[in-house]
C-alpha cells in the first residue's frame, strides 16, 4: 500500500461508519452543525501538530504519506485525520443515541 497507507486507513474509517448516517440524526445532513462541532478542535490540534513537528517532537514517515503538505508543513493526511476521525465519532455517537432511543421507546408499556 505504501504511500497510500495513511489515506487508505482514513478512507476505510469513513466507509465503515458511513452507513451510520442512516441510523442517527445525521452528520452529513447537518453540515453547519458538524463543522461547528469539529472545526475549533481540529484547528487546535493542527496548530499543536505544526508546533510539535517544527520543534522536532515528532515527525511523519514519508513512506506512508502521499507527499502533499499544507501550509505549516503538515502532511495532508494528518489534517484529514482531525476531520475524518471526529466525523466517524459523531456518526457513531449519533447512531448509538438513536438506537438507545428506539430501544427505550420499544420497551415502554402500551
């Protein structure tokens, strides 16, 4: 898989959690809410990554990266990580919440 390794893992995370959009309240159907939830935290972690990389605290192995960087020198996959993983988390959270609500509703006496 080589250079596509990190990107492929992110794509797999999205593919596995995509069906959860049909179960929950909708992450993709509410883009403003999704961006509002994810953007501030992602921005903070991206800034943290830029600083840590610039100071040599950690680095990224080019063998597993596409070679595309964003301003600040981070690989595009790292920036996408801070967007993809929270989206997958929101999809999971919303789906679990919807299922718990359905189970509670179904167990109520008539």
